[in-house]
C-alpha cells in the first residue's frame, strides 16, 4: 500500500519507543510524587468528543473496546464513567502501562485491562477481535517513525502501512474504528485507510479562519472495516 508523496513526514523522536519510555518514566515519577496523571494529548475536548461519539454509537456496556497507544489510560477512565465495562488499553511503552495501571488503581478501576503490546511487530497478539478500536495520536506518532523513511527507500511496508493492516486484523467485521489526529486531515485519513476501511462519520470541531482558508487543529474520523476475502 503506497501513500502520496505529499503525505510524507520527516522522521522524529516522537515516533520512537525510547522517547515515549522517557516521557512516561517522568510521568510515573510525577504521579507517585504529586498525583498528576500527566499530559492529556490533544486536550480534554478531544477526549470528551471521542467519549461522546462512543456513547452515541454503542449501547451495550459490555462492548469490547480497545485504546491503541493508551498512554496514561485517561480515555478509558472517561469511558468507564459512561458505564462501559469491557475496556482494554495497550501501549508499546511498559512505562506507560505502569502509569495507566497506577492511575486505575488509585481510582479503584483496576478491572480495566492494560498490557504492553507492540501490535506492529506482533499483529496476531489478540485473542478476540474488538468491536470498537480507538486511537488518539498513536497513528500520528507511528507516522513519524524513522523506519518509515527507510521503508520507502526500500519499497516495502513501513510502520504506517503495518498499522492500517494490524488495526483491520484486530477489529470485528461489524466494528468501528475511531481515530483522532493532528497531523492528518479528514481527506488524508480517508485516503490512507481506503484499502481496509470506509468512511463512517466524523466529529465536528471548532473551525478557524486564516488567510482565506478554514480548518481545525485536529480531526476525529470513524471508519467501518472492509471485508477482504
């Protein structure tokens, strides 16, 4: 699967596991010292909109929901407040999972499942497909991985391509995939995922005007999986 030239990003430390391990090591220390759970990526508003979307589209509280790159687990904590009972968060940073488990324990929500998983390296890690798959910033980070640049030079699948395939593998055929991004537009996400997903719906954000152009700083898009023989 190939992406257009205009959609290539320069490699960044934000795409590396070592960077996030360092971030979450520091946030673990902060949580132990002052009870601060750490940064809410993209802000509270994006979390509220994702939670509202799930609450609107999912009626069964036992629906299997997974958060990819869960970080401190904040998104799942908010979903638990809405009554959802089957929540799973994964992150390739063990330090992030340590923080998420600590926060959940502090809030007496230890039943939320958290695991350290690198689903790009191990696409068949799960035991049962998920009905709702969530991503808030993980695809953005993966898009910045240094391996993406090298993969393009070699003409092979990189982390971005593996991500799309892996998400499709783990989602139930009748499930939904909700992704929030600050690096990609709605149109770009639809293009990037079109081999495995079709557009389902989008979440509205405030629109800004600048230089005769309009847009928003982030976008949240829902997709339905395509059935592939």
